[in-house]
């Protein structure tokens, strides 16, 4: 059985100088998902609904993830496991067609919820901290309450399809409980009920990573202190270095003084005329 390593200096271990204890977050479990979310209800803004009422078709646009709300709860009768509930809110931009090629961009909201179960371990004690808070009393705070911390990493989804349909999946006809922060991401109010005459559904492709972490103490090898190798550049008012010396190292901005014909050259290459060669 290998000898247990204790904190302190270490010799003859491939450059490792010592073993030190650090306080950090340990990942107990994680998972990744590739969700194809079909037929999400599109909740348009007021002006978007007016455009959709007379539109002949819908063309895809873009999708932006506004926010993800995350909640962690223990799983009954399965110690050490937790459910991670997520609610994703998306800002969807579509192109409403009013002719064969003419379109008007419309915006709206789509939302999607999912749940995963991960192992988060167990922690007996409650952790308190005396870390000071600016302009407040230095009070003791319960930081964990025996729950791990869930982290959800998500990138903006791919807008796979959009169109007029009679029924959408996942979200009921009336959407309630939308946080004010989400509503404020739109320039005008959203229509969240059944008053709209035409329903639009969108399908999204989403990539995500979910993990559960806990505070813990780990024993790690140390090679050396992290000493920066680059010197700081002194600049600005009141610096010790002569300002003219600093200015002398700045390249002359030639491109800022002379107009460029790159845009016109590109347009001529595409067979169009912008008047640059006249």
C-alpha cells in the first residue's frame, strides 16, 4: 500500500517541491447533453404579432439564450443524488415573409425546461464564513445547507426550424411566471396568452454541460510559486517612465489618415458598381 502523502516539503518527486492543502470546489459528477427541442411555442411581441397576422410564411433567423434558472433538490430515498431543474429562456428572431423575397424581422420569447439527476455526494457540517462585506455588518452566513452547487454551461442554440402550426409542445398556451429581467430584454411587451390568431413554433438545437460541485480541501503537488515572467508596461499620467518614450513606442496609425478602397474593390469583384473607379 502506497504511503499516504502529508502536507509539507517533498524531495525527489520529478520537480515537485511540496504538497499543500487548498480549499476549492470539487466536481462530483457532470453530464453533457445535445438536445433537439422540437416545436417550442414562440411568444411574439405586440408589433411582431401584427406582422405575423398578415405574413405568408416564416423563415429561420437566430436564437439567443437570455438566462438559465437552476434549482437543486435532493432525491428522496437515494442519498447523495440530486435533481437539477433548469429553465432556459430564449430570445428568438424570425423573418416573416410578406412576398416571395420580402421579409420583416420579428422578435419573441421561447422557453424550455429540463431535469437531470446527478451525484452530489454528502456533506455533514454547515459551513459559515467571516468574509467581510463592504458597507455591511460582518455577519455569519450559512453558505451550503448541505446542498451541492449546480453549474450549467450553455451556448446559444441553433435555430433549426420555424413555422405556423396549430399546436406546440412543451409549453402550455398561457405562459406565466416570466421574470421581469427576461421581459425587460425586449423593447415592447410580449403576448403570452391565447389572444394571437396564429401560432408559431420553433425547433432548437442546444448543447449544454451540467455539473455538481462542493467545497472541499484537496492535497495537491506544488512545483513552485506562480511568478509572472512578463514585466509590467508603465504608462499613463503620473508614471515613472518618460511619456515621450512611451509615445515613441506607439506605431504611427497610417491607415487612420488615408481612405481605403477595400470596400469598393470588394463590391467591384462582385459585379456591382459603387462609383469608386469613376
